[in-house]
């Protein structure tokens, strides 16, 4: 058995052809394409009024409740920044997020809105709370360096909340935290 690190050119019935033109016989392929815990929504390129999401995020992705980002109306992330539970079930966190997003959809549909965009103030306040809570966690210790820290040491994957607390935060969308765009005002460029 050999470890081949040459880039793969293509898969053929006999195995794999690498960029150097060598055919490597293979009966079984195991695809381990990498683990990019800090590259949320990757490789999808999201572009909105706020620009390219990955440019906005850089190495410090943030989202309100891990779900919405200002400047990207009607973009709802699941398992976004700071939503990885360290104790408890990721399935529970995802269920909280799905329920939250469905309630946002209900607000859009029943309110006659074309779009909703999280307010910068709500986004900033939430992320300030995330960062403050992280200061009490071991993941934020200056000697800890792992997949969940960005290059500046900010924890970008883990959630600082207990599951019950996150459930309470996502139970109902706080309408004051959003800018709503009425259906007819969208074409006219107006918002509420």
C-alpha cells in the first residue's frame, strides 16, 4: 500500500489517474475530502446586498443565533457559526434552528413581506454576548489552539449556551431584531 499525494486528475474503471499521468489501480476508493469546520456554507458562494458572504466573514464567521447575517436577507443558515454544542445533541440544535427558520417563514408569509434582514444592532449585541460567554470557557484559553479557534483565537464553531438556553433564544423570532421588506415595496426599494 502506498500513500499518493499527487492531485487526482480523474477516476477511471481501473482506479485513479493522478495529475502526473500515473494510473493507480484501485478496487475501492475512500473519499476523505477534508474537514473544514470553520468554513461555513463552503463551497457554496453566497452573494447578497452585503457582498460575498465569505468575504464579509473572512476568518471570523458570525451570525445572529448562528442563523442570520445582516446584509443577506432571507439567508438562513443551519449549523452556522457558534452553534456546535459541546455538551448535548447537534440534532437538538438543528431542530431549534429549523423551528426558528420555519417561524421566520411564517412571519414573511403572514405579514406580506418579501424579505427579512437581521438588524446590525441585534447581530452585534448577540455576538458580543457569544464572545463574553466564551471568555469563561476553556476553548478560549490563550494556550488552546484547535479547529474551533480562528487565527485570532476567537471560537467560531462552538456554542457557549446550554441547550435549554439556546432553545429559549430560538423559540420565537424577535421581530424588532429584523428589518422587514413588504412585498410591494421590494420593487420600489422601500423597507419597514
